[in-house]
């Protein structure tokens, strides 16, 4: 018996040049996966999941060309499991605690068992050892995940995913594959008629016909793609620049991906299953047809020949798709694009979704781009603006009129969807803004969805706020940063500061940007035009954050960017602003909340936790933030002698509601006292009333199982119905030094919210206050 050498074990299979590069490419994805948590990313596991999905797809692409049926099945199974792993990892932010590690462990276990079973059936020693090594590696990964599940989930999942990708690369490197020229030959060989001249002649004729019609098929597919692109351009209304065309381009790529998935996951497997189950009949017809001479055949033989030719034609197409990447893509697109078009047209019926609506996918691209650059951009902006106002003790202070004595202001967050959910709150907002003692209004996050583009500002900011006559200030949310904050700066900053900050941002990117001087001037001019047309007072800030200092009250509005972090320049400003506020009642407004959905949001964010401690250390009494789309309140009674901090989530100003809070409030919240709006009963009643029969399973899954293994928040987007009842909200903050207090009054679409509208812990409601009394939080001024 010959011995199997290490060199023989790891020898590569027969590879076409394009396919020989795939293992190296996939191995590169493994390296990128390992590096993902080191970058500035709010959710690094989403990047890891995308790499897993891509690696799994390439493994399937490589696997269908392998030269043994058993190897093809193993590769497809392994690739599908890798893709499913990637889908789970991408969904990590929306999954229940522990579910991700459990499902990944099970995935490794299933694949490991499959490899071990294949090892037992494999007659060749080399293939048996390769399958055995793969199985043992999968089982070891499953055991490691379960044994270390209490370690940081981010790094644990990242390492496991990288090992999975490296394993896929190794499997691809050592597996031989067919070449494109083998496609038609292997078909007749599989049927056992490869040596029959007439079968070979029919095979060659069909292959030639398919080659000759390929250009017309490509033209038809390209025409369909161009039509979809035009539809996306019309619906998304880009600004006409090349960068503006990225969003509809991403939507188009999403449609193409859905088309390919539909073809590969549904159409082709169904056809192959039917073909395999009728292969015996095809062989029998060939055996009956071929022995009969050409001049002896009657109509039955002509019908049989037409049927056999059709079967052979479809088989040639599928086999060519297996062995040729361009052919696979064109065939998949031809089959799947009509379905993708139907999905694109009907997705609004399913509800708000960042995952299934391809026109929202560009936000994910911009998020990945901006989250790594936000701190650098903001720091460059601050350094540019600060010298121009060096004579001022605070270059970023705003000074609305009428701050002596008692006054009030409005805080509203996450406003800019521009649909019924935003306009439902408009009459109440205008009524409160018209109060004589209301001096200004603050938008606390996400002024405009989905990408903060100037094209969306008229419909989603200026029109809904038409009628507000008091100064409007804002801090950006993550969506506002997706266009490098350009539209936000042009709208809310003084013209000279807006110009300087946009130029500083361009310099920070080494001017490798579409933001030219003419574009900057155009943005500032457009903001000025809209300001004049709608008469909404904006343009008073000098940066994306600001402070307001009254005699006994201070407001600091802090931009937390995308990854909940401050750059050194903003941190220096905040330190000095808090020093200027020393001895005053201080309120902070942030882009992200410290508490949301019943949980502490600082656990995995060291910088964010440090910001919280900084505010507490400076005696901040009220912290309010947007980002989560509802109203929430948190308070922990402080130790004796120390003031408490009241935390508010105020993100219900117009965007779709975050129903996950109401549908899945934890048994033990992060603080002793809490409240939230809307409550579970109101949300459940709306969903029960509005959900059609075909969405009922999703509602039952959410209602009865908490959407496990995912989260109710993730699945609740399915129930985003832009019809009454609406649960949007905002706050009026009344600063009353004459009474020594600050009052916070929440409003809904029908006016002041009542205590009966809120879910609440014992002790939140003041003694003697009834269900129908209006809600207010009263905080003493020190």
C-alpha cells in the first residue's frame, strides 16, 4: 500500500485560471473578517456576515464545477451553510442574546457531521482524509463556540467566521474542477450515450445554437437591467452627480442579487429535482429512439426527438452555467429579474425594511463609508471653524432671544421620513411652537432619511416644519452623516461656517471627493432659497453640536456621530462647555441614548460609557436622545447626597416606530424606574387590526415567541402601517427659574400624553395623579 504524503494530501486540483484565483480571494476575505472589529464600525459583525455570505457564494460557484458528484454535493452543502451563517451574523444586532452563538455552533456541527459521513463513504484515501480533517475542524469550532460563549461575542464570532472562511478557501484549493469545454460532453456521458454519433451530433448542434443566441439573450437581459435602473432613478430622484447615482446603482445591484438568489435557490433546484426524478425516462427514450434508422422513424420518433432535444438544451444551459461564471450570471438574471422587479414594486406593502427594500441598501453602503470617517471629518470641521471665532468664549454657542426669566423650548427627534407618520404630528408641533414663551426648537437626531441628501430636505424638513417661526437648531443622527453631513451643514450652520466646514471635510479626504467649490456654493444657495420660501429660521450654528448658556440653565447638544463617539476636538469643546455650565441646571441632548428598549446601551461601547460618566460627573440632570423611535424614560434613585439623572429617549418625531420596546420589554429593566410610549396594548391592538392574513404568521411569531431567535424590534418593521392610530411624540421643556424647576411635557398626535398612555414601573407617577392626568416630569433646579 502506497503511503499518502503531505504534499499529496494538499495538492491542488485541476483549476482554470479564473477559478485558481478564487481560493486566494476567499482567504483574503478571511483576513478582512479578522480585521473587521479593529475598525471604526458600530456593528462590525455585519461586515463579517457580508464576507461570510460572499465566501459561501464563491464556494458554491466553485463547487458546482467539481468533477465528482459527491464533491459537488459537499461543496454546495458547505457553501449554503456558510451563506446561512453569514445571514445569521449580519442579523446579530437584531438577534436574541445567545441565539447567534447557538445557531453558529449548530451550523458547524451539521457541516462537521456531513464531512465525517462523507469520509466514511469515500473510497480514496486522500479524499477520506480531507473530509475527516474538515469534519474534525467543524466539530472543534462548534465546541469552541459553546465553551467560550460568555466571552465577547464580537471577537468570538469573528474568529469563528474567519476560520470558516479559511476552511472554505482550503477546500476550494484542493478540489479539482471541470473546465467550460467539458459542459456538453459530460451531459451525454451522464446519459451513457457519449459514444453514439447521433447523440453527439445533436449535442454539438444544440451547443452551437446556444452560442449563437447568447448575444441576443445578453441584450435582452441588459435591457431589463437598464429599465430597472431607470425606475430606481425616477423613484429615488438623485441629484444628477455621479455620486448621486450610487444609491439607485446599489438598488439595482440589490435587484440583481435577489434575481440570482431566486434562480439559484428556487428555480434551478426545483428543475434539477424534477430532472433527476425523470432521468430514467430520458434514458429509456434515448435507448428506444437511437437504434431506429433515420428513414424508419415516424411521428412518434419526431416527438421524442423534440422532447430529447429540449431536455438536452436545458441541460447544456445549466451545465454551461455551472462551468462558466458569465454564463451562470446571465442565466440566473434572465430567470430571476422578472421576480426581482415584482419584489421591488411590492416591497412597500410588506412594511419598512432596511433588508428587503433594495432602495434602502445604499444606506448600508454610506454607513460603512461614513462611520470610519465621521470623527476625522468632524475634527477637521471644528479646527477650521474655531479660529474664526477665537474672540468668543464659546465659538459653538447659540443665543436665541428671550432666555432671561422663564422660557420653554421643544425637542423632537428622528423626524425626517416625510410621510404620514411625520405629518400626523405636525399640527401639535406647530401649536406648541406658537406658544409665546417657546423660544426655540431642537431636532435631536436624523433630520432626514434615508441618506441626509439635500434632495430630500424640502419634502422631509422644510415642508413639515413650515409654520415654525422660532429658531430651529439640530444635531445630526447617523443618517445625516451618510452624505458627509453636507446638506445638514448647509441648512443649520451659518453660511460662512457651512462653507468652511465642507471645505475642511474635503481637505480631510485629500480632495478625493465630488464636493467641489461649486457644489458647496450650490448647497448653501439651495438651503438659503428653501429657508426664504418656507420661512423656517435656521442657519445659526457653527458646528454639528452647540451649547446654550442661560443664567441658571445650560443646554449642551452633543453629536455622537455614527459609532457613538466624540473626536478629540468635540471632546475638548464639551469639557469647556460643561465647565461653563458648572453650578447651573444642565441638560444634555445626544444623538444616541444611554438606555433604550429596557437595556443599558453602553455595555460594549467604552467611549460611549466614558461619555456617560463625564456627564454624570459634571452634574447633568437630564439626558435626552433620539435614534430609537419612541418615547422612553429611565431613572435610578441616586445614593444619598447625590443628584439623580433623568434619561429620556425622544425619537418618535416622525420616523417609523420602534415597536420592539413595547412588544418585548425585558422582565428586568436596566433601571428601577422606567416608562415608555406607546404601551404594549396599544401597539398590539393596531397590529391586530391592520395585519392582513398573509402577514399573520409573522405577527404570531412576534407575539408568541418574541420573534426568537431574532428580536421583536427587527421583525416589527413588517408592521409599519402609515395609518392611524399614530404614536409619534415630542417634548416641550419648560425652564422655570421662578419656581426653581424644569418641567418636561410629552406630546402625542392628540396633544399632551396622559399617564394611561404609558407603560410604567411603580413609583414613576407622582402620588395623587390619575390615569387621565397629563404626563409631566418635574426636576428641581439646584
